[in-house]
C-alpha cells in the first residue's frame, strides 16, 4: 500500500514515522511510504502539492502538517489559511476523486469553550482566533470535497477521518517542554488554572488514528467518514499539567529549582495572549469508542482509554533521560 505523509518533521509527523516503522504493524515492509517535509513540499504551493499527489499516487494520505503558531496566526492569517485550509482541501479533493483514504487532524480551538461539559463532534464551532478559524475552514473544505465528488461519482471508495485533538506533545516544542525548561532556573512560576482540556501524546494519537483506518497487518479498512474527537481519558488544567510534569521530572531525577508547590495557579485573564483560547477544551470520545466497540477490538479500546497522566509521566521520564535542554 502507498502512503503519503505530509508534515514529517512535526511532532505528529515524527510519531507517524515511528508508528509506521513499528514491526508490530506486521507488514511494514509491504508499505510503500513517502514522508514529506517543508523542503520536499511547501504547502503554500498548490502546484507542489498536486505534483506530489500525482507522482506518488497514494492510497492513504496522512496530513500531519499544520500551521500551529496560535498567536502568530493573528497576524499571518493568509499563511495559516493556506496551510490549514487550502492544502488539506487539495489533499481531500485528490483522495475523494481517486478513491484514497484521507487522515487529517484538527483542534479543540475550533470551539469557543463556552459549553458546560464535553464537546461532541457536531457541536457548534465558533473559533476564538485565526488559527482555530483556519482549522475550521480546513474541516469544512474536506467535508465539502468529499461530498462533492461522492455526488458526481457514486461508488468511489474514498473515505476521510478528521481527528480533533488537543494539547499535543511529542518530539518537538510543546507546553511540557517549556515548563521543564523554565523549571530548571525558576523558583516560582504562574500557570493558568481555569482553562481545561486533555493533553494528547503524538505517539498515542498516531497509533489511535492508524487503528481507525488500518488493520494491524497494514491494509486499509472501512470506517464512517467524518470528524472524530481523539484525546486520552481524563481532564486537567494547564496548571494541573505543569504540576504533574514538574513532579514527574523530579521523580525521574531532574535537577530543577522549581517544585510543584511553587507553581502558582492564575486565571487566564492574568496572562493575556494575542489569541484567545477556549476555557473548556474537553471533548467526548464516545464516537471513536463506538467504532472500536463495534469492531470488538478490546486492545484498541484499552489504548483509547489510557489516562492522560500516565502517558505524561512516561513522556517526562523519557525527556529527563534524554537530558533537559
Ligand atoms: N500542537 C498542539 O498542541 C495541537 C493541539 C490540537 C491539535 N493539533 C493539531 O495536530 C496536528 C499535528 O500538530 P503538531 O503538534 O504535530 O504540529 P507541529 O509540531 O507544529 O508540526 C507541524 C508541521 O507542519 C509543517 N508545516 C507548517 N507549514 C508548512 C508549510 N508551509 N509547508 C510544509 N510544511 C509545513 C511544519 O514544518 P517545519 O517543521 O518545517 O516547520 C511542521 O513540521 C495539526 O493538525 C495540529 O493543528 C495540535
């Protein structure tokens, strides 16, 4: 099977590389995978995207790329929309037209965070900033591309999944690494306590999404096209995440000046940023659960039910072992 992965140098792109190279996938050798980074394919170039798709002819397109600079997006809207909306639209059009599967990722930032409780996939989107708006435009363009071609060519076996996730951490810059870096030198830190969500490891997200679209032996499988919320079990605040990260780092032997007790909880209003963030980013994963339950796949359900804090502990331990920098 031919797989084209966009965004190979990002946190999720690297996680896909690891997951697809994993010998547990069984027939990794039978997978013909091409990984593309910015130097192979600049996603602001429609021609470059078209060329890559036409030349390689993928049966599965994984878009792990995105413009993710949430605050910078406020002044770089054109760039954010080019990468987060137009580029996935072109990928989706290709997949819809040529019967490929398209795997794409979106964000909790498509919501305004006003809902009490967990967001469902079809809840009203109302992004607070340009990044969220550009990701929402990507979601809409993908759905439109598939519905359009499906109407023209009934019977084409194209399908897509958009996995909405939150607070991603992996091999790259992220909130946890920032906190650990600051914790080396600072004796005190203020962190927002009234924004709630779920940290998702890129490694976990790559595994969950591959489980949705592929059999463990590597062949594509059918699933209902659409948006799926994909986050681990539980919930926390930025303050809760920072406290756990510092605690886990100390337990792993890191030399930090900061202790969890010295992390002061503050309301978001005391830490203004160019882009507003949702106060509530919690998303229900019932829809994804139902797909895995329907398949009777208990091991995949266990993966989906993994608590966020277990994964953060393991991650922090590995970061400390690799040396904090
Ligand atoms: N990070 C989060 O907290 C978070 C939260 C919710 C949802 N998500 C979503 O999860 C997905 C994965 O995020 P991530 O954390 O892995 O992002 P990331 O680490 O920022 O990686 C994004 C990748 O996209 C590439 N890219 C950006 N602009 C490009 C362009 N013009 N041409 C080619 N490549 C370009 C970047 O290339 P360079 O390496 O060359 O810069 C980078 O490798 C995204 O869809 C994101 O919206 C992320």
